[in-house]
C-alpha cells in the first residue's frame, strides 16, 4: 500500500507497464494549451499587424508622392533646403526655422540636384528655377525631398502605437495605429515635403516621453525637451505648447515620486520645477543647434521684407532667447497674420477669418468613423479613472494648439490642425476599455469604416471629405486651398488633356507652383482676353472656382463642366 502511494507521486513518465516503454508525460488541460498557443502566436502576430498597417500607409504615401506635382509651399522648402546644403545660408524662408527643411535636405542630398548659386530671386522664384529651369527632373527631385517626411510619418505611427499600448495594452494599441494609418489628412500631408506633420509628430513624441517620465523622469524628461525643441525648430506654431509641456514635466515628476509628507512634497515640487526648466532649456538648445548646423556663424540677411512689430507682440519677440533669424521669422509671421486673407467655407467666400473654421473643416475632412472614435475616446479618457491621468497629456496640448490655430488669420486648411488626428488616434484606442457589452465590437466596426472610407479616396487624399459631405468630388463646394486644391494635379491634368482632348485649345487658370508648359500644357489665360474670344476647353483649379469673381465667374457660369482631374481641377467646354 505504501509502495503504491509512493509510486502515485512519482513523475508519470517514470512508470512502466511490465517493463515496457515509459508512459507519455501528462499533458496540460486543453484551455491551458490554447492559452499557451495564443501567447506564442501573439509574439509574432502583433509585430506582423503593426508592420502591415505601416506597410499599407507607406504604400499609399509613396504612390501619392510619386504621382503628385509640387504643391504651393513645397518648392520654397525644397529650394531653401538646397541652399542649406550648398550655400550654408539662412537667408531664405526665415519665417520657418531650419530643422524641417534640414530633414528634407537629407533626401535632396541623395538626389544631388544641379543648383545655380548665381540665381537671384525671392524664395518662390528660386523654387521654380531649381525645379524647372536648372536641368533637374522635378519628379525625381520632389520624390527624394518627400521621402524623409514619409519616413518620419511612419515613425510617428510607432509613437502612436507605443503611447496607446502603454495606456491600454498592445491589442488596443493596434486601434490607435489603424486610426492613424488610415487618416486621410495624415497620409496627404505626410506625403509632402512640408513641415506640418513633422512639427505635430515631434510634439506627440515629446508628450509621450513626458508620459513615460512618470516612471523614469531622469531619462525621459531630457528626451522630451529635445523632442519639444525639434517641434519648435520645425515650425514656430509649436511655441504655445512650451509652457504646457513644462507643466506636464512637473506633473510627471510628481507622479514618479508620489510624496507622502510636506517636506517630500516641497522637494518634489522643486525637482518638478527643475525638470520644467530642463525641458525649456533643451528645447531652446535644439532650436539654436538647428541654426548652427546650417551656418555656424549665424549670418543672416532676409530675402523677404521683415515688418516692424509693435505692442505686446513686439515685446514678446524681443524677449525670446532665440537667434536673430528666428526672431525675424516671427516678425514675418506676425506680418502674415495681419494680412487680409480670403477664406472659403460652405460656399461662402469671405475676407478675414472665422474662429470656427478649423472645427468645421475637420468635420468635413475626417472620416465619420474617426470622428466617432475621437469623441468616444476623449470621453473615455476623462471618464475612466485609471485612464484619467492621461487626459492632461493627450487633451490639453491638443486643445491649446487648436485654440491657437483657430485664432490665426489664415483659413487655408486642416493642415494647421494636423496634430488633431495624431493625438486623438491615441485616445481612440481607449474606447474598448468602456464597460459596455458592445464596446470592442463597435470599435472594430468603426475602424473598418475608417479604413474603407480612406481607401476609397486613394490616391486623392488631399481633397478627401467624408461621405456626409459628398466625398472628395464635392470638397471644393465646402472648402478651398490645401483642403482640396494645392496645385498637386498639374501632371495628371497634362495626361488627361493628352489622352482625351488632343489638339484642343486650352484656356487655363491654375493655382499652384508648377509650370504648365514643362508638362506639355500649352495654354492661355482667359482673363486677359474678352469673354467671347474664349472657345475650346476652359480648365480651372477648384480654388479659383471658389474665389471666382468678375470675368472668370462669367466664364465659368457660361461654360459646361465635362471633366474633373484629381478632384481639384475642373474642365469646362466652351
């Protein structure tokens, strides 16, 4: 009996049946095996899904970059970046700091364009000269200039995923990455050699690092300061977030130390204040470094007129601890803010700006499923106790940036609020946390709706608008400029005219930086002759349609629309 009891506690693999082979080792229960299998599959499934989402995004961005001609702002940035490389001069485009253009310059260095250092002209003329008059291939040069921004946009997708994963887990982090990767605005502007996505991405990175500083402040607070500096060194519109992120640095240090008594709280506040100073000083240092990389002697003579700025704004500019080129760039920006720009919203052309323009434009240009996920995610972050500490990190910088952008005078496009889809993608991942039976399923359905809506607009992401507003073909009826028509379809227009309308007389009103004749478009300006003399094809950029007055309005009203190119250019028959 004792022998039996002793045998019963032995490893079953040591028992035998009459000297035969050992019995097989006892197996785990089926649920345990399933759980172990899921864990093994998850190790490779999660990276695979992340890679697939980013690969999809990379594919559509590269396709878009290859097919689009230069948008209005790009030649200026490309030419300035080339001047940085060849002349080490800060004179061009001082209204924006150098870092974003230095990133663009990395691609231009690989393209190795021919550059005429003797050419004299303003920054817009220099850009057209470089692309179309210097013996360079503008298609090739623009692709290489856009490539660094595409790579950065993909890397910022990893930041979105990492931020959401730390908040709500890896599986829900995929929701954030999917919302980001299918955002038409992020795809559109992440495919261009412009500064909006890099600035917003560096800000998001800084906030994420401050969130991580809640556990390791000594490591992540300095990194957050450097990322904040990268944002400010890319666009000056990041400046309003500097005090916000300094306060977040204090909050992160407080959370890391969790002081229990008065003396500990006092020491923690001092450490938090020191951390805030570190963030600010490192941000300033990165801005200075971006200028010194271009020209260690900081020589500067602006090619653009620098207005005098008086009052409180002028005093603020004088107090900022930045290079003179940065300060003069701020003065140019204030001068641009004082200019009476024209806006267009829901069919109404106006001079000046509307405070509600950006929220209205985001309503038009954001997929409906994404709007629902943003809203539910923001509510979830505030309502769920364990997520509430993340609310100041995700929602406060977004609100401050949006308020600052809404106060601007240029109602030109949602690119001024490109940080919204980047920050709120992280909040969207929080929706499945809700204690609601259908929360996870509803999130999945909304993400699928976002993906379908985004893919349906391929490859015309700039003029995207959601289904409630008629899709990209109808965007020009509600919005203008970089929301729909930024000069990106001149190459497509050339192909369309060659394929469908060979030999016809072309009358062109084009809004953009491209040179029509380079693409084989021989045309005349219909505004320079009498209305009765205009016969054949009238081709008009949709922004010009929105702003049409006088003779152009009469020409459009008396013509018949027959075709549309890229949802940004309309062809009429006369």
